[in-house]
């Protein structure tokens, strides 16, 4: 196996590993909880990966074609934007979604059943949000590792292949991650609605905590 093949294979493996970064998992976990079909939830991970790959491709082309080095200050700023995004997603998860839930009682002859009803009219599956989250993640953080590798690649075409394989790895991994993360929410949605609400709140709080930690760590550098 020649050196180019090894580098390209490494790109795919690093893409898989990159998807497991804690801030990535925390971010997507805030938008998967309202999906009740595994395939549609998997699409959230796919769209995240597409957005992630798109931003890395743009940045990578700047490195490959123009030999531009990204200043550390810009990298830190983009990383802080990830922290701000996590805080926003977390607060939205805690204070928005479940505020519109209430119990409905339905009578069927002599029997009745209850369920929680969501009056939030925004019933989309989070694909657009996951795409933009992926873009922000792609511009910041450990994606810089991929840019570092790109700086050692002389062929533009090889660099593009590397980015695409890196993206394919992250798309594959994140689609699986989102499906697995959504299973407890799907299971509890109709059987244990109160438990689902607790998980929603917990997910939001964790996201806020991660965001605050990231922001604090970056501010402390300056």
C-alpha cells in the first residue's frame, strides 16, 4: 500500500473518530429527541456530517490552493462560537420544547388513555439545524487536525479526496451515533413521558455546561 492510500485511509478513520468528540455528540443530542423514527433520526447525523464536510472542504481548499495558514486567534474565536452554540441549544432544549406540553385525555368507550401533546408548531426533524451545527463544528476545534494533515499534502486532488473521505467517516459515524442516542427518547416518548421530559432537561443542562466550559477555557487564554 503506497503512502497516498495510507493517508486517504487515515482520513476516513480520523473522520469516524472526529464524530465522537463530546461537543459534537452533546450538540446533536439536543435536536434528536423529538424524532420517533430511527431512519429520520439518522438523517440528522448525515446532515450534520454534510455541513461539517462542506465547511472543512472550503477551509481545506484555502490551505491547498492559497497556502493560507489559519491564525490561532481565528481558531479560538470559532471554538468559542461552538461554546456559544452549545449554550443556545441547551437553553432551547430546557426552556422551549417542553413548555408547550400538556396532557390530553381521550375516551374510547369505557376506557381512556392519556398522552402528552406538543403545541410547538415547529415539527421539522432538525435537518437544517444539524447542517448548520455541522458547519460550525467543521470550522472549529479538532477539525484543525485535518487541516494540519492537508498542509503536508502537495496534490490538490489528493487533498480533496482526503477531505471527502474524512467527511464520509464523520457522516457514517454520526448517523449511527444519532440513531443510538435517540433510542431512549423514542422508547420513553409514549411509555414514560415524564422520564422523557427529564432526559430532555438533562440533555439541555449538559449542553449548557459544555458550552460554558468551552467559553471559559478560551477566555482564560487571553
